[in-house]
C-alpha cells in the first residue's frame, strides 16, 4: 500500500501547517484532532492532525512526495481532541491570530503522554460510584433565578436568540447555589458541566463545595496542575466518567463531553484574558463554545462588565437578577478619606491619613483583623492638582497621562501624545500639582515601622510566586497567625475571613486613574469586591477608601451617593464617543526588540504602511505608535500600535497586513493581541 499525505499543526509559534507522509496502516488510525509524532528539524514533536489523510497526488504545489518526512506514531483513539474542542481551537486560531498548533497544544497539553495510567484512573472512578449530593434549599429569589435560567437552557434556538444569560447578583446573594441547582439539572439529563472561576488555585473551598453538593467527583483544572493529574482528568473527561470541572481560563478548552452548562463566575474579571503565548479571552470563548455545543452559558457577576451589559442591551444575552443578600447581612459601611483635606502621616513616602492609621490601630488593639489593599505594582504616577483634584488626561484618548520626571514630560501610553509638565493646573490655575501613585508600594516597608505591634502577613504576586504558597499565607491569616494582611489586588478574590472588621484601600485613585479606558469600570469592580471582604462574619465591617478625588463617579457609586446605572451610562457614552469597546473592536500590535532603536523604527514603519492602507477604510483608526507602558522590561523594548475598528472584517484585514509586513523584513518581533485587556 502506498503512503498517504497528512497535514499537521506543530506546537510552535509558526503560522504555517506542515505536510507529512503517513503509512497506510497509521492512516487508518488517524483522525482530525489525533496527535501524531513527527520529526521536526533535529527533534521529534507531538503535532496534531488537522484534516483527513489524502492520496499522494493531492500534494500541495512546490512539495516533493519523496522528500516528505514520515509520521512516526499516531495517538490512540481515546486521545483524539473531541470535535467541539477542535472547532473551538480553530475558531481561536482564526479570531485571535494564534498559531493553530499552539492552541491545540494549550487545549491538550498532556494528551500525548502516559494514557495507561489515565485509563486506570477512569476505571477507579467507575468503580467508586456516586454518592447523593446535598443541595441547599433555595431562597425565593434564588428559585426564581434558577427557573429563569432553566427556561433559557431549554430555549429553542431561533435566528438571533442564544442561550447566554447574565446572572447579576449582588455580593452575598448566593449565586453559587443557583449555579449548583442548574448544574444538578444538566447532570440529571446526562450532560456535563464546566465552571470557570478566576484564581481557582486559591479557592479550594469552591471545589469541595461543588463535590459535596453534586455528589460526584469534580475535576479541578488550572495551569499549576501536575501533569499526571491533568492526564488522568483528561482521560476521565474523554471517557465520560468525569462530568464536572471547575477551572481557570484554560479550562474553557477541556474535553468534557456533551456540555450542557458553562458558568463563568465573576465574568468581569480581567484574569480571564490570557496574555502569554496563545492570547484569548476565556469568557468570550465560553460563549463561542456554548453556541457550538448548544450549552447554556451563565455569566455571573455582582459588577458585570460593560461589554456584557451591552450584549444584554442589544438583546443578545438574557439578564437574570438576584437582588438580595442571603441572611440580609448588612452591606459594609464605606468611609471615604479625603487625602487632599485630612492630615496625613508625615515622614513616609506612601499616602496615609492619620485617621486611617488610628483606625487600624484601634481594630488591632481590639483583637480584630485588618486587610490593607495597595494598588497594583508597576504603577506610574499621574499628575494631580491638590487644589481642585483635576488630573491631567490625554486630549485624544481621555486616559490619564503618565508623569515621566526625567524629561519633565507627561505621556499618553495609548496614542503617544506628549506634553511638558505644566506649571499650573489647566482648570483652576493653582500651582499645587503633585505626581501621585508611585511610591505607594513603599508602604510595605513603612507599615511595620508605623505599627510595630502588628503581626503583618504579606500577599503579593511578586513575593508569593506559587499558588500553594499564596494559599498558605491566606490560611495563616484565617488561623489568625497574623492580624494584618497587606497585599495587592490578590486580596479581592472571594476569600472569607470572618475576623476582618476593617478593610483599607490605600489609594483608590491608582485604580480609576490607571491609564486604560476600562480603568473606572475596573476600579468600581475591584473596590466593590474589596468592600465585600469586610464584615463577612458576625461583626459589622468597615471599609476605609483613601482618595484624592472623593467626587469621582467611582467613589460616588461606591458610597451610595449615586446609582450604578448612572455611572455605567456615563462610561457607556464616553466609550461610544471615543469608539472604544463595546462600540468598536481593538487590536494591539506590539513591536518588540532587544535593540531600543529597532523597535521604534519598525513601529514607525509599520504605522506608515498601515496608515496608507486604511485611508480607504473609514471603520479603522490607528493610534500610536507609543512606547508601551512598561517600556523596557527584561531587556526588551516594546512599541505599540492600537487599531480601533467598528468592522471585525476590516480589523482582521489590517492585522493580516501587519503580520505580512512583519514577515517581509522587519527586524523586530511583532505580536498581535485581539481584544487586549489593558490598553495603556
Ligand atoms: Zn486645579
Ligand atoms: Zn492619548
């Protein structure tokens, strides 16, 4: 029998697919989505078959059959990527411009290895059987939400309708109980269930809760999972013995069979955006996967994203409300500390009002616990007028300008706008202009000196690299080995610490002045979650929010002075006027080089090239090039072009043109990010 041809995708950052020869007996066993072992350069790789084998005369032009290399091995039937997942990978590859082989590899990283142990695991599962789960009784509100979701799950799909619902539930309203009830129903009908949650590695309680409630084994899926466990779970999913998985963003690709329900908890969370190697947004992919397989997709949040709200407004997604807190626990009291007015602690770099420090002391003296929340690291300073709280913003992008002291400049990290640091405030002519934001992280060193009696635990991504060590710190805080927990936004995830009576946000401005068009929306989401950390136990909680701008809309909503609808409407109008998502799509084209001059030169060349192309494309606007926010990290200089487009097709045309140009002779490396999460 003559050899056949097979097209494969290799797990390498390469755009092209490769053709190999395959013997007729191996060709019998190969399927679309099978892994195949192939020689590649000087090594061997586990690649993936992307179509059926073809006869030798179907060889693509320019290739010689005799010179093709041979497929060495084909994976067993049990390891073939299921059709739905394969289609999702192809969609990801086309939409996000990620190499297909890398996407397939991300979906099935351990597929090629040790499936024997996995089969044993699957057998064990079958033998162990199932114990009846214990679901809590639903409150009247939860029951209503559950019934509404069930209706959507069984909805017949007509043109324009979908099975996507936003479950909008305030913090503490018991969204999880509703998820569990819908999950139970889907499982009873023989379908499987996928739950996506941010920072899943840090919340093992959620996993235990699902197992107890559903009465069957629940898989746990995240990037820190040991290989053996990943392999076992993969096999169990493929064989249909594992039907429920809770996971981080990468779980959106997991090979669960016949999905009936996908839950995206905290749908607004920015960690759903994958930024390394294969770039994608797991929430958006969950919607795509749900559509492909006919599953109900529930997007849960107390503070939904504007993107999702806009889909609701357009009638594409349904909205189900869960308005009541269980056991009517009081919302914590928000205390806004005006940093421009109140006396500040002197002799430290960080900003701290005397009143805040005093409040922390009091709680610690009373034997309670306190959480102190710093802004994220790597934050650059913005310029603030101490007189009228005006912050210098970009005239083109409505984004805070960043202070660069060295050259006495203000810069926009989106469009590249540049100006001298002014002598007086543009609004009130005061000369009391101060850079704010940088130096906040010095609090880590300063706090122990201010509060020598405190037993401080720290939680920071830089210090705590592994998920295990992170949950370690949280566990120690829960056991009251410390009475003050200091950290960045890691603090805001869904941990319950009943002993915490005071939560302090050191500088709210660092969130809503962050140079990104989503900053106010994100700030409100994060601060709402921060506030939710206080008073989870018996004692009433208190939240102190330090800010230079107590009049800012985010603060106004947070302390109940204005409604969230009003705030969202304001943000929506601004986005529409400036053509930001959800009213346009964005792509970021990043030009990287170890040579400072190359990155800049290539970004300018690319910009000129693309600008010439878009003259005939009114849907497109090109911003930049501008030096990236963290302009030189790890010895690499980065320049960004931001493409805004009201047409998805035109956006992809420009991105393809940029990729073609980069292949045609730029010295720098070009990276594409569709729907980037941080713009700035
Ligand atoms: Zn002013
Ligand atoms: Zn700008």
